[in-house]
C-alpha cells in the first residue's frame, strides 16, 4: 500500500503545492473527515496530478471526490490519467464525483488509453447521472475541458452509482 500523507484534509495524499505523479502502487482504504478529497487531492496551490498506472480504491470523502479531488479556484490544475490506472470503489458521501472530482472551470482533465477504468464509484450528487462524460458519479468536472485520447467513456466509466 502506497501511503503518502502531508495533511489530514486528503485521506490518502494531500498535495498543497507541486506536481504529483503516480506510476503504480495502490492508494486505498483512506478517509477524509473534513475538507474535500480523499485518495489524492486537496486544495492545490499549483501543480498537476498524473496517474500512469496503479489503483485508487476503497477511499471515502465526506464531501467531493472520493478517489481523487483536484481543486483550485485560482490556478488551473491538470489531471492526466492513463496507462493501466484503475479508480474503483470510492465514495463521495455527501458530494460529487465518487471517482474523480475536478474543481474549477479552468482545470482540464485528460484521459489516455484503453486500459483506464473508472468503475463502481458512488457519489451523493448530482441527483441524476448526466448522459455525457465528466458530469456524474464516476467523474465530475465543474466545467474544465475534458480531452480523451484512445479513451472510451461508454466502456471505461461504468457502473458508478448514486448514494441515496
């Protein structure tokens, strides 16, 4: 189990500034009691998050982003998920984005390849799953551009549900 924790606001990893790259390993079974985000996340000052492989699973956030929370209202922060990455079985108990929550209209999400899976995540909001990628229980983006390269959201972002 990979566990890097700098602050209790992020359950598995909280990044206050700088880039974070995950090239494998597992971040699992963590929780955040206050502040949004769990697994990897927090209110970034600046920096990007890259996941080239590994698993983020079984994490729970009281707010948004059960698996990954990317958030900053001042600077755009990029999330890049590719390789054999799996974001599975995470929960946003009272918020959006059980798997991934991307905060801010300027923060882009890039999803690369056919081996990324975002499945079995749960979120309380939104009340209905949007029919298009990036606004729902698996991945929620507040408005940042989402780019896909060889990634098919209809087969790779599946079986995510609402917590009622």
